[in-house]
């Protein structure tokens, strides 16, 4: 989501380059003359005022969303882990796989956001990432998390939300959405732990396996050619991107309303 917002802002800047330049020069001259007695501060200030006014007009919404998202990331880290996953997958898997990031799909309410959807030749992988340090154990209420201090010793224990449950939940709704359009492909939920200091101490669960990123690459590379051709993969990607466009505004608006 963060990279998408940053990309949208850069695109808007390029599309409004002439207006940015014109308004910056106009305000630079106006404030330069008004504040001639503190030359050149007026010219410098005017340049940035003109630019800021245009940016607020043409991409104010995206900038507000990005600011709120950055605040959310500081509270709940994860963006770095998502970047690690997408970089490795895009670099190591062949073009028979299609990766989509930060997808919002319907869930009967405001929508739900999936970290990554990987369309492979035999199935679709619904990926939840976890990028925090510590030891993790299964627990009836989620994952039992023992964080590390700077010396690597256990200091306290905390229950965190179970990412396996999240991934399974996402996979159920992704499967339901695709079937509503006649696509009956297997959707497999997985969790990828991206921090080298984060360790899963429990057993593997076939309902939602837990991987390191390179183990996941090895796992999906063994997949046999299935029903999902290159053409079908492109159709699925197009359908999911259209779904994200339809539901993402409402989803992130709901998040902002409760912050």
C-alpha cells in the first residue's frame, strides 16, 4: 500500500509538472517582492508555498493516506517484511508466476487486505507476512510471543494475533470471490516469517504452513503445471486488481475512521 501511494503521488507530480513550476515561480516572485527586505528568503519561501498549494490540491488525499499509513506502520511494523517478500519473489520466480501486493477484497463488511497474492501455475497462494523478532509458540488465543532483549534473553511473553488464522480467513474470502466469477482454483494460505530473528517453535500445520522466504520459493518451484495458464493468470490478476480498486477506498476510509 505504501509503495502504491508513493507511486501515485509521483505520477501526479509528473502529470502536473507545468502547473507546479508555474505556481512556484508566481509565488516566488510575489513573496520575493513582498519580503524584499529579507532577500532571498521571500523568493525561497514563495517557491515552496506555490509548490505546496498545488500538491495539496492535486494529491492531498494520497498524502494524507500516506501520512496515516506511516503512523500505522510505526505502531504495527510489517511494511519492511512485505517489501522483502515481494523483492525475493519477483527476483527468484519465473514469469509463470504473477505476484500482486496489498490487495483488498470483499468480506461482507468493509473488505479485508491481503499482504500478497501469488498466482502460480497450479494454485493461488494467499500470503501473510510476519516481520518481528522473538520466539513464537502455538496458543489457543493466537501466537505466544517471547520477545528478545538486546542480549537475546527472554524478557516477557505476549499473545499476538495468529497470522495463520488471518491467512486462512483471507484465503476463504479470496476463494469465494474468485468462485463468484467462475474461477474454481485452489487457494492455499501461507505465512512467511521475514525477520531472521523471528523463529516459529511449533509444528507445521498443513492448513497454513509457515515458511522462511527462500524455503517458500523452493516450495512453490516444485509445483507442477496445472490449469492456470499464462492467459488465465493474466485474467485473474486483472480481476483482482479491479476488485482492489473497487474496495480499497472504503477499506482504508474505515481504518482512518477508527484511528
